[in-house]
């Protein structure tokens, strides 16, 4: 009898405990906090089980943006879980030139040592070539520390250094896995579902999920309205033991039909990127690409580079990639945020992608720093709407310049476009403010959209002046009018896509003044 009473008491206690746990679970779900068993990377690099509150932030992707963000948030004391599809060293033909403005952001984040020990090369400006003439455009670095300059390197080496640095923090957990979907409940993102390297299906929970899975993002569609444009392809080569006409400079050849880029990526290697406009590139497999490079491209490269270029083509390690541009068009979603190329892309001609990403991370870090609790997803989402406005000066300047310069630098049979291209080359060749102004915009050192528009139309007016002097004719006047019209047709659609109000009048956007939510 006594035994039955004891068993009954134990049974009732267990039932009560289960009911209590269920009630607590439901309350926490209503608050947007998921309690579940979550597999994360432990400090010794192995997978271990913790509850869903282990991570403050989940970061999807450990490229430049994801790795830098993980280190930044981890250094601020956040518990960060990073899930990256492939942790081996990436091998890409872009993301190899960091502008001085981006290097300043790297310093601000405490990551400047990531360009050390990877044979990175300092870059001090550009050399511009057209029809046998050339001019040098130097970065305006006089007001900065002597270490400040651009940096060019192997993209994969740079990313591995960033990953190592972020993973060195005890509260940052880096795991290899493929995120298959975002976990959503009642419109709030509470975490991710992912597949580990060995094929195990797992879920991870956190109050904030930041998607940084790059230009091929499979998650962006649920967080933004992606309008991806592919204006051209880059054909990549590596030239070995090649001596560029201007050492420690990027080289831009205004070729026909579109620009060719050269810049050092190590002490013995030079990256060449040949832009091929359109949706199709010559076939590499059947030799069509090699023939195109030798017959169309090679005659237009500077004589100092010609032999190395042909040797690189003969070696055969030719790679291609589509150049994508996509304006930022997010859907503010509680519990989630987009960053990096998953969120915003521009033509890589000006090498501004990493500068925009690092600048965005600085903005986000400053917004999150006052917050100790990220669990109120709707309030956090409303507060972070200011991110989209505060990022605009840097992002919109670099995005607009990249799109506009690419269109101006491409050859065209239209006489007005030819005059605009020549006017741009001559304007930059004037030196002084005519070269330092545009190069400061391109390098991320002067993130002022109005300055960009003024210089762009100054080039157009300069082109009209060249046409009308010394004696205007009806034909020249007509070409000049079409030049101004064409310039407007290039830049205004880009500005419209970026957002006129956020770009030029951010103080008029209510989110600009949004303050951190009060801790309840």
C-alpha cells in the first residue's frame, strides 16, 4: 500500500513537471524565443548540443561579409553561430581589390592584420589607357596614415585569414553546413534549418539571423525583391612574372567592346579581367575563347603586358563569371537581415563590393551596440530600418559610380557615346580636382552622392564644350544635346533604383532618427 502511494506521488510529480515545462515553452514561443536542442560548434571545433538560446546571432555564410561580421559581433560580446557551406579556401576571380575606403573600414573593425601574411600588394591608384594614350590617377591619401592604401590579394587567402580571426573568439562558433531554409513562425524568423557536412539535418535558433550567403544566395527571395541584372561576364586570367607599366596600380584599358583590367594579386602574379558584354561568352572548351582573347583583346593591351597576356592564354587556365548588379530592395523581416552580395551588388569594374560590405558592417555594429537583448524581433526590425538609410552615402555612391562608369567605358557606335567616353578620359587626364575628385569617390574616401552627380555632369558638359569649340555647327550641337541626354539616361535610372530620397535627403527619412528601443 505504501509502495502504491509512493509510485502515485512520483507519477503525479512527473505529470506536473511536464505540464509546467509545456506552459513555459508556450510562453517563450509567444515572445519569439524558440527553446530547442541545437547543434553548434563547441570551442574545440566539434559539434555539441546546447539549447536554442546559445546563440544571439546566426550568420549564414563566412565570406568577406560573414567572417567580418562574425568577428565584429563576437568582439562586442555576442554569441555568434556561423554556418558556411564550404570552409575550404575559396578560389574566385573577383573580390581581389580592396579600395582605401574599405581598408579604413577594415581598420575600424580591427581586421587590418588580415591583409598580412597573404602576399597582399599595396595599390596607390589607377592607370587609364585609351588609343595609345595613358594617364595616372592617384588616390588622395595625403591626409591619412602611411599604411592606408588599397590592397590587392588572392580572395581565398584573405577570406581564410578572416575566418581564422573570427573563429579565434571563444563566443564565435564556425560550422560547415548548407542552410536549406529559414525557420519562420507567425512572420518572425527564429533560426535556420541546415544540413551538416555528413548529411545530418539540423536546426539552429537565434533571435537574429543575418544572411550573408553571397551573390548566389538561395535565401534572399524571402527577404528582398531581387532584380538581378547581368550586363556582362568577366574572363579571368593570371599573368605570371608580369611587369605592369605602373607598379602598385590598377590598370584600366578602355578597349573595344568593353574595359580590360590588370592589377597585382601577389608579388609574382597579375590578375587580368576581360569584360565581355552580353549574356554569352565564347566557349572555352572548343578554343573559341582563346582565339577571341588572342585576336580581339591582345592587340589592345599595352605592349609591356602583351607577351605575358598571350602566355597566360596559351597556358589555358581561363575562367569566367557573370557580373551581377542588384539594387538593395529589402523586405524588413522580424528576426532576419540581409548583408553583403546577397543583399546588394554592383558591377565589379570599380572593385567596390568589399568596401560597401565592410561599411555596412560598421553601420550595423554601431546600431546593435546599445542593445543587450535582441529577443523582441518586431521592435528590433523596426529599429533596424534605420540601417537601410544610414548605409546609403557609401553604398549608393559606389553603386552608382560602378554602374555609370561601366556604361561610359564601354565602346559604342553612337557618336554621342563615343564623345562621352573620350570626354571622361580627357577630364580625368586634366589632373588636380578633376582626377582626385572622381578617384576619391571610386575609392570610398568621399562617400558623397551629390559630389558624384556633379562630377558626372561636369564630364558631360566638358564633352559638349569640346564639341562646340572653336566653332559650333548644327551637327555638333545636335551631338552635344544627345550627349547630355545620354548622360542623363545613364545615371538617373541608377539613382532611381538606389532611392533618391535616401540617397540625397536621408535626414528626411523618419528611420534616420530612430533610437535604440528601451529595455523592458
